C-alpha cells in the first residue's frame, strides 16, 4: 500500500461509526498516522433553545462508544466544543497534519462551513478531502437522459435502481495497523453534557439505543419484521417501521448496509424489503433536490406557490403544536412528537397536511417546529416532506388531495390504540367515537361522562370548510391570481 500522507486528521460529522466509513477508510489507506476529531459545533448548538435536546445526548452516547472502539485499536477521539470552521484549521496546524479528511455534507450551511475550512487549510498548505458516505448516489450521479436533475420521484427511482450495482453498496474496510490511529491529548476527552450546557437523562436509551451497536440491534430487530413492512408501516399503533432514521441521520449505521440487505431480500421476493428500499431511495432523492436547488430551504420548489396568502393564525398554530386541535389523530401525532421526539411517518403527512391545508398556515412554520423537535431531523427529508404535504414541492401531493383526518384515523388506527396512548382523555370513548368525539350522540357522551370542551377541545376548524378554503387558495394561484381567498 502506497502512503500519500504522513499525518491525516479525520473529522467525524454525520458518520459516528468506525466501520464502513468511506472517509475514515480513505484516511487509513493513505496515511501512516490518523488523528480523529469530533466538534460539538457551537454554530449549531448555541442557537438551540431547548437544553433538554435528545439529539445532543444521542450524539454524546454515540461518541462515547466510538471513542471506545478507536481506543481498542490504539487510538481515540479528540472532542472539541467550539466553532468547527475555526477549530478544525487550528487543530490541523497544531497536529502538523498534511490533510484533513471528512465525508460530504450537503446542507447549504455545512457546504459554506466546509468551504471556509478548505480555504483556511489551504492557506497553511493543508489539503481538505471529502468523500461520499451518507447516500448511495449523490448530486449528479443519477440524472435524466438529457443530463438534468430529476424532480419527480418515480423516474428517479427507476434510474437509481438501473444504476445500482453491488459495488455501490459495498462496505468500506476498517482495519487500522498497529500504531496507525493516534491517541488524543488527555485535555480533549469527551466533555460531559453539563459542560456542553445540555441536560442528561432526557433520552430513552431503551427505546432508542445509541451508537453503532444500538443501530445494529435495531436493524436486526427490523430484519425480523421487514417482510411485513409494506403491510404494517402505515399503522402507528403497530411495530411496523424500522425506527432507524435517527441512526441514519447521525451515521451510526451506514446506508450501504441497509441497501445491501433490502436489495438482496427484494431479489429473493420480499415485498416488504422492496417497499423499504423505495423509502431509502426517497432519502437520496431529497438529498439531490437539496444539492441542486438549495433555495428550497427557504422557498417553495414550485415558485408560483410563493404567492399563496398563508393565514396568520398564532392561536391555531399553538393548538397544533400542543396537540389541541380537536382532531384526535392529529393531536396524538403532535403529542407523540413532543413527548418522544419521534413521529410515525404516516402521521407526519397527516399532521403536516392539517397545518398547511386545514389551517392554511405556511409550511415553513411547521417545518421549523419539526426541526426543533424531531430526533431524526434532517434538512433534506424534512423540507421535502413538508413541501410534499403542502403541495409546494417537487413531486408533491396534488393540492386538491387533502387528507381527511377522520378517515385517516379510522383507516390506520381503527381501534384507537394509538390515540388512547397519547390522548388519554379520550380513552373511555368507544372505537367508533374516538376518531371524531364531537359527533358523539349526547346519550353516549353522558354514559361515558364525557363533555366536549371540558374534557377535550372541540375542533378548531371544520373539515369541509377548511378543505374548501384551501382549494380556493391554491386554485387562485393556478388561475394566475395574485391573492388567495382566506
């Protein structure tokens, strides 16, 4: 093996694992000595208002495990609490490395940060090399026949599958030689959450085990259920999803591992694996949308919908956030998010549709709320999902298809199990009444000692009227008007 560098610094970011890590494998293949660092980036952490952030604790536990793995191979992890754009060049110069290696990050602010780091390193004669790791195909790797980016998912998926080979999903080796991994200085050990300014003990490690080992246990559990994924995934009271989204977000499990397994099982005839693989492809799709159209961070993908006159409704938004809309399935979804940091995917669509269509509140408000609350918050997927629900995005839900929350509740939580868990004040209602308590017959309400408005709020909006209002707002744009009826 030919070494091209004497000393390299590997910078962990969204890839908190040692095994099957593209950038780390490249560093080990090209350098005689590899230093490892992670930065609790103050540019990201300082603006966080909630100091009980489960994501920070998830990262902390994952780093503790990663450090142990590196120590087993003679190295260790340097952990800093600083502005990464400044700290990485300073550390690289202090260590005297020839290059800094990392994996690609696609979010606009991360791209800008990396360019700042690249420029600072170049001024010291230090190279900065990044690698594809968190997706299977990135940026321009899957294009239309005319060489342009896809904006519709199904053609993208078909092209993605045509391109996929076993080599695209192969695992990168992790086999450091004796003495190749450098131990960190004692002063750079993992700081406590208190030192970082965050509260410990807010993450349920039984429900969401951290680190690569936690990801592997969760994946093995899902593999025992994957063949039924297509049938169970839409029912929030059932154990249908993989629950791996947080691990994908922070890179405690490689996307290649998941795609290899899903692809193989699909070839063996598993319908569940086929549908799950499609969900993984959606993830790549939204990453390439963000890469080609970074304006979607703040703007509608379909530019004409920037003209929609969204309603200013602080009380309605507050009721939605708190799970007090009067629609049980929407409220259960929002309370699940607030209590656990997780929301079932079907309910993400229902809750987002309710905010943007029933309340006609700008999707950006909901997107920001999810960004603050979701354990698995990922800009590309969150933005893509919200714009899909709001009908403003690429390949979006057509504006005239508006989720009926009652129908969704009856279809996907028919016995009200999920609602009873998160909206316990409705637990005594019958399976028929729990989906729309305001429609209960008075005699039934009295028999169950239930009073609408006292025990549970009345709906803050009527479905048919809200649907008509949303259709009017979107039709006004379609017809070229400059304003929408509210």
